[in-house]
């Protein structure tokens, strides 16, 4: 668990972070959304001891990062800038970190394989694509199998396949009970998070940015989506079973990826105080049929399911393979595991959703 | 990406100082420059030593240039070899020491290093150990090769080629100590300035320039009371103190060899402590 308590950091007279407090619980992805200069990178640097706060502290499992005996086991960090020597091979970069931590060569191979880096691991860092450099940074963070991940804009500038891959890894990590704190400047990219905080002008903003607040009405700073909802995008294409999981599971292996991502029901909940409004959708999902299967299960998706899973129109998902990812109508869809008819995007009426969720869904 | 199945955790990450030293060794040799600098240092040391031997032989015999080279006092092979190996070699190795830390700041790898090892003083200490090992090996190899060449070149001259006297061993050892001290000083300057250009510039200035200035001003300012205050001051720079260790002319008038080593160590301690403090407190 990551606890940020009254964190303040000033550069000269300007506050980069001003009395920021929040908690990133285990088993969930906490997103910090903010425009450039809002203090996101400062928050990450302070969390991993690269910077010192003027007041307040960041506690990881109850202690500041640098006070742990082997801090890399407590939290892995991925910074927004490249931290690998450009003329090193990817393997050598990972090996150096592994050596620092007393980890064997096999662990490097394992993490590289899990993150899809095994093909390019002998390439120099400056020969890697941007997406693979980000994967390398994530691999560095995951080497010691930490309890938490602290990531500065992990999906910024990534092509969609790379972005989906990183999202999948983070989702899997959280599902295994890990705590993820990620920052982003993009609402689309922060949509991965279960719990979104908005950082604006060095402070956690008291409302979702575009929420039109009625005079005198306070709104919650949080937009929460059940983690299970996100699983559909993060789940492994090869998995055949979708099971329900809304609470963190104990982490039972060292891989950043699970054998299968769980989901049986999906729900999205948004709340706004002082008058809580809750909208919830549930859709029973059944196991997808393998290609060529004769007993393809029926699926009766809710409108939200249709929107998230198959935003493209006129697609019969049952006719496609489980690992398909396609781009249609300006949106990406992963037709994985879910079979059955789909509806066009336009058919989904989201007017009943509260503002924050509507924006999130639209993104 | 590929699927992985559930399996027990076979790995246990543990941060120890030995691991940090190992990682720093890997990082140093990941640098393109490292191998070239180490090989170059040996070649340069050997080349300068050969030049010193040939000059000495000519000045004491009837070889080419003997008529224009003033005969010098009979020296020892150890003194000549040390002089040849230290003069340029210390600057070359100092460049490596500066690079060892400044390249991390330049490429951003320092973030990765300090996230993995938040105890920054341990990182700096590990770098110092790795540099000491490299510097010691380079200097030992250089001096051994130089002495080997000196046996043949200086054979038949008045130069003593006995390497097993106390004085010879002290000189050869002193040469290595001087170079290692300069390397540690260079590492400290690199850590403080974070700039390769500034670090190399400063270390060159304080090691290379003082001996030349001492030679220049020694004759002019000398009086019955001894060297001038300027020369005395210059003798307390790393370059001057190193010269005293190597028994160079003018510098031994102010500092004894042991005093020279103490002055050098003083510089290393002061700037090393400063580097530790700055590195530890620095906000990245």
C-alpha cells in the first residue's frame, strides 16, 4: 500500500506539490491525472526517494522507500524519462539491476519473456522502439517482484498495441494484489485506473475536471470503476475463462502476468457527494468458445458491455479469433473471449450516466 | 507477450554492498570508453617511460642528443619508471574516474541506480572501489612493463636497475598511490559537478599544472630561506604533493614523500566527504 501524507514540495516560492494526501491501496490501480507541470513527476520522484519533500512523506508498506532494506522489493519505479544507458543492450541493463539485487540471470530472461522483450533483449537500448524502451523500463521495475509499482506516465506516446500490453501487465499486477500508482496527462490513458485522482496546480483537485459543479455543491475527487470492468481490456487474449474478481487476490507467483485474467461480472460505479449517485451495470459473461467450437455460448451483453468490448459496429465477435485486436471507426477493440452479437456505438445511450463516468466511457 | 503459469517464487532480491560493487563493475565496463582508456593508459605510460629511459640513456652516454642533453644525476630505474608511468597516466585515469559518475547523470541512468540503491553513499563507495581496482591493475601492469623495458634500455648506464631496494619499492608503490588518489579525487569532482568537462578540467588543472608552475617559479623566487611562498603553496596542491612522493626536483624541498601522501589523502578525504554529502542531499 502506498500512503501519501501531506506531501509538499516547493521549488523556490512555487509549490510543485501542496499538501497532497491520498492512499493507493493494494490490489488496485490508482491513477493521478494532471496536465504537464501539475506535479505528477515530482510525486513519483518523491515516492522513490529521488527527491526530498519540504514536508509530508510517502510511505510504502509503512516506511519511506529508502528506509527499506531492499527497497526494490517494496516498489518498482518507472520514470517518464529513459534511465537506461543507450549503448547498453537491454539484457545488460536488466542484468545490472539484477546484479544490484542479487538476482540470477534466469530472472532477467523470465521478466524479459513475460514482457515480450525476449526478441529484442540483445539489441542496444538506442535501437529499441519507444514502446520496447518503455517495456524495458517496466521490466526494470518488475525485476525484484515488488509489492507496488510507481509509474510516471507509463503509456505516454505508446502505440496502441504497446499501450494495451502495458495496461494488461498493470492490470494483472494489481489483480495479484499489487498496488499500482500511475500518473498520466491523458484521460484516455488514465482510464485504466480503478481510482482516479486529479492533480491540478500542485493540489488534488476537489472535482473531476470537466464536471460542472452546481454552486455550493461539493463533489468527490474520486472516480471509481470496479476493477473487474477493466479486466476485459487487460485480460489475456488466450484465456478461456472469465471469472469475477472485485477484491484483490493473493499474489501467488512471480510473474507480472497471470495465467488468465478473471471476470464474470462487470460493473462501473461512480459516486458524487454530498448526494451519492450510483450507476451500476452487470453483465454475466460466459466462457468464450474456442475457434471452431460448435457449442459457442450465448452472450447477452448489457449496453455498457457492448460499448467497452465491441465499440465497432456490425461485428459478429463469434466469427473472430480470441486474440484479435482491431481498429474500426476510430476506436480499438479487443474481441477476446466474448462472443455474440454486438451493437453499434451509437446505439448506446449514456445519458443516464453521471458526468464523470460519461466522460470516462466516452474516452 | 506470452502466457506464464503460476509457480513458486524462486528468487529473493537482496541488496548488499557486494552486489552494488558487482553492479558498478558491470556499469563501468558497459561504457565504451572504459576499455579504450585502460588500454590507452597502459600504452601511454609505457611510451612516456620509454621516452624517459631513452633520454636518460642518451644523456649519460654518447647516443643521439647526448651533446644537447645535460647529464643528470644518476637515477634509479624505479624512479624513472614511476615518473614515466605517473605523469600522463594519472590524467588519463582521472578522465575515466570522472566519466564513471558523470555519464550516469548525462544519460539519466543515475535515476535507475538511485531507485535500485537509495543509499547513495554506498553507490559512490562502490564506484570508488571499482576504480581503485582498475587503477591499481593498470598502474601495476604499466610499471612492470616499463621496468622490463628499462632493464634493456638502461643496461650499461650508471642507472641502478635494482628494483628490490626499499627506495625502489617505495617509489613504485608511491606512484600507484598517487594515481589512485588522483582518481578518487576525480570521482569526487565528477560527483560534485556532474559534468564531464568541468570535472576533467578541474582535475587536470590541479594535477598537471602545479608541477609546471613550480618548475617555472622555483628558480625565480628562491632565496636563502627556501622556496617562495607561491612555490610552497603550489606544493600543497595534488600535483605538487604527488611530485613530492615521486621525489621530483623542487617539490621535495617543501614536502617529504610521506608528507606528500598525507597531503594527497587530505584532498581525497575533504572532497570525498563533500561528494558524499552533495550526492546524498541532491534532489534529482
